């Protein structure tokens, strides 16, 4: 019984194979095993070749661009869309005269023609890669920095394909990826990442002052941003102290002025005086409060000021 079952299964399998072969002969479908990859530079030409022996009168050709949705490139013996003005047919192949970055993607040509076994359909797939030169990169360089702080300069390009690498320049001289190799910046401490485009000074010094620019480069071309100057200065302690003293003097003069105005009767109510004092600061002890607290003459501070 087991042998008969095995023979029966083998017969069924053979019948299935015969049917499948007959179906293939009747409809003649085949797909190219060689996947083509065409690389072109933007604004130059590219040829998308369809590997089919020869075009005949009875053959029908369609080109489609694959993606989220299928769009026709060549249909009913005519180029479609914007390919009408910038492409031409060479037998089954398409010659794009002016390639743009939007043309990048996967394309498929479909050729159907009658044969002795029935309608024969062949497909071929082509991937178009478009190389794009970098644009002028955007460079972020601070105008000023304090000595001893961490400063990061940024450079980025969003158009280049393949992704560009970045080089920073100081006063027109390229910076080495290793700071110790730079002849003009032997005492500088920085980290440069050519992939991300960052230039970071771990502890910026006065000798790092200068004009910085960045260049983005790939296999197609290169562009550089305009130079920007970064000035590194010491922290001005004396200036900070002077500013604090000036602010304190201004507050004192304002307080004395308010007290003087109150004694001259410019404030009709005590509440308005208190509101003015509250705006100037709750913790400040004004001269008019001092003379009341310690019994000094009320116009002593005003006489002294004048």
C-alpha cells in the first residue's frame, strides 16, 4: 500500500510539472536575471537599456518607474511626462539627455510579442543612481568665544550624493584631522569629524582666533562656504566689576530721587511711595528709611547728594 501511495504521488507531481511547462510555453514569461545598475552624474545623460534581441513591428514595449506607485515612462509608443522633452528612444532603450536627482530609482521595461507558443512577455529591471555634487555648505562659526571654554563649529551639506566629507580651513590653510600634524596649530586642542562636519575646540585659546571656512567634497565636486572670523578673548573681570558698581550707583541714585520727590510732596499718598519702593526692590534699604530708623534729619541724604 505504501509503495502504491508513493507511485501515485509521483504521478501527480509529474502531471503538475507538465501543466506548468505547458503554461510557460503558452504565455512565454521570462525575467532577466542580470539586474542592471546605471550610474550618472546630475545634468548629464544616462541610457536605460532594455536587454531584448530586436524590436519588431508586432512587439509592444512599456517602460515603468517603480516606487510607492507605478508610473509610466514609455507607454503606447510615446514617452510620458517630462521625459517627452529630455529623453529619446533607441530601440527598446531610453536615453535621458538631462538627468536630475528626481530620476533616481528603479525602472522596468516590459516587452511582449507573439510567438509560436503564444504571447511572449519579457521583463528587465534597471536601477538608476544619480550622483550629485555638494552645494555650498552651511557653516556655523561663533563671532567670539571666551578662552578656556568648549567651542564647536558646524558644517553641513544636504544635497550631495554620495554624502560628502568635510574639511575645515583656518585663514585659508586646511586643518589636519590630527591637531599634532598641523604646522600652524601645534598648540591647539581640537577634534575634527570629516563625516559629520564638526570642529570642536576642547579648550579654546587666543591662538585659535582666525577666519574659518569649511569645504564639502565628494566624487562629483566640492564647494566651500565663505570664511567667518572667530575672536577668542579673556574674561574681562574688571569690566564686570565696573558694570556691577555702575548698576549699584544707579539704583542708589534712583532711591534718593524717590525719597526727595516724596518730601517735596510729589507723592500724594504713602501707598504710592510704598508701591514705588516695592518696584525698586524689597530688600534694598533706602536712605529715607535709614533716617527714620536711626533718627537722622530727613533731608540729610538729600543735602549730601546735592
